[in-house]
């Protein structure tokens, strides 16, 4: 079973991170891995990538004529890929050596159509002592209580998700109205394609927590300003997703229900037993971040 991994990139300043991402794919324990790098409208960056990896026959590089966004680029990469499985990783992430091996094991042992793994944090900005684990998803890290091993979910993170290639192409790839471009920063492209997967095949994405990709959490991603903006953007994206008549928003409803009925009481009890600055900050941030996502949702509803 051959696996093609698509990596999309655009910003020249990310080149060192992209190199590390591709090198982590070259170091996979699984042998049959093809890497497809899409430079999204940056010719100079594509040339640098060619110079860096041109000697590896298992790495192919393509450049879009203009910036089309990550959803377009991921789909283009899948179309150019040769693998039975197409997987996706971001240019600011690093795959652990057994990532592909663990994804493939699920396909070989089950009839899964899509498999996703766990995102771990590389906390380059230091200890996020004030950020509750329930909201790690804001910085691209799998949050507490996400799912159990083998459970079918709507989607995992776009930087750690895979599909049988024929299924992915049958779905039409990612919806280009979702996902970031060079000038816009929307979200929910993974949720959108996960919804279409469920509608078309009545199947979800199988979660394999042992298939780990590490996401670099730079210091700016832990600033209060960035977290506020990201929360608002997430709320806006969730509104747009919800406007689709076929959208599956059960994951969001389930998260909110679990947050209010389980995590908040548990954290409050722990805070009363052994108060600390970190526990107080995280308890407050649970409500602040939830509220900001709600504000983003309402802002989108009032302006669209």
C-alpha cells in the first residue's frame, strides 16, 4: 500500500520548517512513502524546495501559478499523487517516525475509508500554563477528551488526516470556500469534507492516537491577542459551516455539552481543593474563549 503525503506551503520564511517537515517524511519507518510538495503561488520558494530535495525521487514539487489557498493546493497534490492512500501534513509540523506505519495499520486491519491521528504540541513559545487543555485545538493540538482509539469522528486536524485516494477524489477534495489563503484565514475545511464523507459513504474518520504529528506552537500563537483573534475566526467558520444544509455540527455541540457538564465542574472542584495561579487562569479562560467563539459566530451571523 503506497502512501502519498501532501505538504502545502506559501511563505518563504517557513522554508526551514518545511524542510524539517519533509525530512520527517523521508525518515518514516514505512517504506512506500511519496511526498508531494505544493508551493502555493511562490516560484522562488518552489525553486528552493527543488534545490533542497531534487535528488530524492520520492519527492515531487509543484507550484501554483497564483495563490489559490490550502484547500485547492491539497486537492491538487492529491490529484498528482500516485499512492493508494493520500495523507496531509502542514509545513509547520513534524511527523513522528511511525506516523505513516500506524495510519496504514488501520487501513490494513479494517475497512476504514479515512484515518486521522493525534496532534501533539511542540511548545516553542514555552509552557502554555494559562491555556486549558480543552482549548488546545485553537493552536492545532489535539484537545482533552477528543475521541477514543478506533472511534469514528467527523474529522481530525487537516495536518494529520488521510483518505483512500479514490474516496478523496470521489468527494472532490477539500472545498475551496473553506481554509486559509495568503490574504484570508478561515477554518473548518476538515469538518466540511468530513461532513461530505459521512453523507456520501455513511462513514467517518477513524481516530488512531498512536499516529502522531507534532505541531509547532510558536510564541506568537500563545499571545492573548492571537488567541482572541483565532477564537473569533473559529466562531465565524463554525457559522459558515452551520449554514450548509448538510453540515454535521454535532461535534461542536458535543464539545460544548461536555465542556459545561464535565470539564467545568471537574476544574472547579480541583480549584477549590488546591488553588493555584494556573488553575485560576485556565478556569477563567474556559469561559473567555468559549465566549469569544460565540461572539465570532454571532458576528458572522449579523454580517453575512
